[in-house]
C-alpha cells in the first residue's frame, strides 16, 4: 500500500499531539491559526487512512501485569500463520510476529503473576495445534520500550 | 514481583476512566464525566494522577507505511552476566533500538528495532553491538509478518509530556 502524503498542516497537528495527545481541537487550532473544524477534519482524514492514531498507552502495572515473557515458538506440521492467528486470539499475548529466524513465531506475553506461567505456557500455548517447541525468556528489567511506529 | 514497583493499583473509577480512554484517547473530560456520573474536575484530577505515576500516557503512533514500511528485527544477545546492566544501558542509547529487555532464560538481553534494509541492520550488529564489552553472541531474526500488536499496553519508561 502506498503511503498517503501529508502536508505541513497534517505534520504540525501530529507534532502537537506527540507533545500532548489530549490537546483539544480548539487548542491545536489556535496554535496553528486554523479553525477547530479544520483540525477535526484533518484528524479524521488521517485516522481513516490509517496514517496515525492518538493512543492512551497504559503501563503494564496499570493492568496488574507483573510478569512479561518473550517467547520464541517453533512450529511443525502446520502453516505458521495459522498457528500465529490462533495464538493472537489469546488476550494475554500482546504481540505476534511471524519470524525469519531460529523461531517461527515471536510472542510478547503479559501475565499477572508467576503462578499463571505454567498453565499459560504448557496448556494454553502448547495446546495449540502445530506448536512444537517454546523458548522462554522472563523479563527482569524493561530498559527501553518505545514503539511509536506500529502496524495500524 | 519483579516488574511492579509498589504503585497503588487502580481503583474502580480509575479503571473505568482508563477503559474509556483506551477506546478513544481524545474523548473529552466532560464526556467521560457525564458517562461515569462524576464531575469534570474529578476526571481531570484522576487522569493527571495516572500520568504523574507513569501509569498512562497519551501519544501518537504512526503507521509502518509512514516510516517506509520497516521490518521489526529482534536481536537475542548472550552476554557475560557482569556486563548485562551496562550493556542494557549502552543498547538503549542506540537510536535505532526501540526496545531493550533484560531476560532470564533464552537470552541475556532482547533488543528490537525497525529497519528498512538488511544492510542497515547488519552494520549496526557488526559495528556497534557485537563489539560491545561482554557480548558473546548475537542472534538476529526478522519479522516477516505482524499478526497482532497491542499499541495501548506498554512499559512507560520515560516521563511522558505533562498534559491533562
């Protein structure tokens, strides 16, 4: 898909929202000397074209997620994307990527506490058809986590 | 628990506010207040508190296409245990690396970044990462397809802009 082109007003709106995602259309309009209706229309246009989105990012802690695990999954005997789609249905799995590498699928998983780990790994994930091997890494320190460019 | 830092859990009202914001980050305080039957001032105060505690932040995410459709690359790094903290800090300083996690298990550290070409990734690995003190092995893999990404849940690791 070709990337839609943004003009300077679009990028100015994005810049202001990067600093304050909850700036009102009126506040943005005043800073850019346009009307609030124009700001509203531009935002709508960019969101409809899936160019950008303003998101409320909540910390793992706000959800009570204390255990973050990075899992590498090897698949055997089944289409990798089909396995990935089944994994994506589990709400504890925050991201699913089909990989070119040692593991076929990489997952980021958030759980509330360690007592959930065993059931989640060995029943929920291992129970999906085609999952042949799981390599797990438990996060002890998340030093940097800045995803501003995402698949929308 | 390893990742929790003693911050108070959200009460019912906080949770309901967060749920509204997760659906629409730009919903007005007034609209949230009306829907939840509390005052606009209460909503403003609650959101400010969540922001100052680093539990919520409002930001813009742009689509992959706007950055030249990069691929997410993951680097699994095995390292000398005495160097891990230092390495995590050095990796975080590399602008192309957007995520650095110290792990127990499969690797010592997991680093991620978005790259539009393999050469750029290779240069970073050979010139900047393999040569860092304590690095024993770097295993790279490239995402060829993203099937799920929750943009709304993350580790808030830097002080977000103060807004409200």
